């Protein structure tokens, strides 16, 4: 049966006593979408994920999964699977039995559930580790087993709570590619909570930025990055300078800024606060005459032509059309 959305939140609120953690948010996640919920600590993203899963009661509002209202259903009847930050594998069970566990609970015969578990271990490239215990695996391998265990239940939606936070940076990028591959292959929606902007931009079809229990902006990563809705979004996403314009605040991408004589275009002048070499680019941070912070991301060969150091006076300029007007 066709459905309009894999997940729909309708004015969902979560209160803990008198504290409002999530404040009447509405969101529609189209079929087969990789959705990232992101924002600073305490913004309500994990509470939102747990309400979708059914691990947290909803104070007000409704959660629909594939057009079915699941607000009052227990987690097992929602068609969701949750992958926890800690992976939560059973230490005394092999990888194979960890993955097959939910089928065992449903009374599936051993040969059948093991065959199915091997299929899902293959999907996450862990078939060779079927006989190992979790303690004999690396963090990245444990994560793959936890993924297989969540996916074997054939969920309509997979929920991931900061799944990459425990991994080292190299492995994080590798697992990011794996998650995107799996989501495409399976054709189901993934809802992934993260506080990493880079992670969200790399993975998401739909990026949902939260602050103080509200959704501040939702859209494709490129749209959010290029047209941040507010100063908060521009600062949180990073890579922007938030500066006073002719009418209110503007955001200018740091990679569109240059140092040196500006001609008669828009500019700010200040002192160099820091210079960071970042491989292909050099980040030059400035403190302006008004005490604001700004930065330019310069290709290394541009920087090398006219290098500056901390304490130097410098002018930061940008093309006329590069500034984006902010709402607040």
C-alpha cells in the first residue's frame, strides 16, 4: 500500500515535570529518506527519537508511521528498530546468536533463524565473524553486528542514536559510507540523531536542526548550508561568518571570503587571531574592530602568496552577492 510519509510527527510535545523538552514539533519524513536530527546538547533530538521508538511517552501530539497512528502502541508493534549508542549486544552470545535473538523470541526454528542471521551479517560484511563473542570484536565490528540485529526485524524505520560517536575519526567516515549504502539498498527510512554537522551533511537527505525543543530549520543539507534560516543555524552549521549587514545580520561563507585589498566591495577589518593549516585550505581567524569573530578559508596557494600571522592587521572581503540575509 502506498503511503505519503514513512514518519509524520504532528505537534509532538514532551514534558518532564514542568520542563518542556520538545515543544509541539511537526515533521514529515518522505519514504526512503535518510533523516538526521541534529542540534546542541539538550535541544530535544534524542527525546524526539525515543518518542518515535515508543521508549518515551508522548505528552501531547501524535506519531504516525506509514500513515498509521502509533502514539499509544508499544515499541515492538510500531515497525521501528532502534540502534543504541552503546550497541547493547549480549556479551555471552555469539554474533550469530545476537543477530538471531529477536527471531528466537518469535519462536523461529534454529536453522531458519541462523540462515537469516547469516544473511544479515553478510549485508554488513560480518559473515566471517559469526562465531565470535562481542568482546572479541572492535567497536566498528560491534556496531555492524548491532546494525544487523536491528535490521533482521525488517523495520519500516531504523532509529539510530548517535551511532558513530564512539568510533575514531577514520572509522566514523567508513561507517558513514556503510550506513548510507545500507539505507539505499534497503529502501527504508533511517532517522539518525547526531550533534555532528559534518556527519549530518554527509548522510542526510533531510537535515532537521533543533534548538531548545523546536525545529529551527529542515531541508536538504545544501539548502540549510547555503541559506541558513537564522544566526543560530549559521553558527551551529559552521563555515559561516555572522556579521552586521545593512539591515540586520548576514551570513557569509568563510570559503567565499578573501584577505587583502578589497576594492570597493563589502569588507571588515581586524587583527588576525589565529592561523590554522588544514591541508588544502588555511583558516585565518580575525577579530574585527567591533570585537566580532570572522574567518576566511583560503586555498593554501592563495595564503602562501600573501601570508599573515597572529597580530597582523588584515581586511576580509567577499563578493557582492555572497552574503545571505538572516531572519534572526
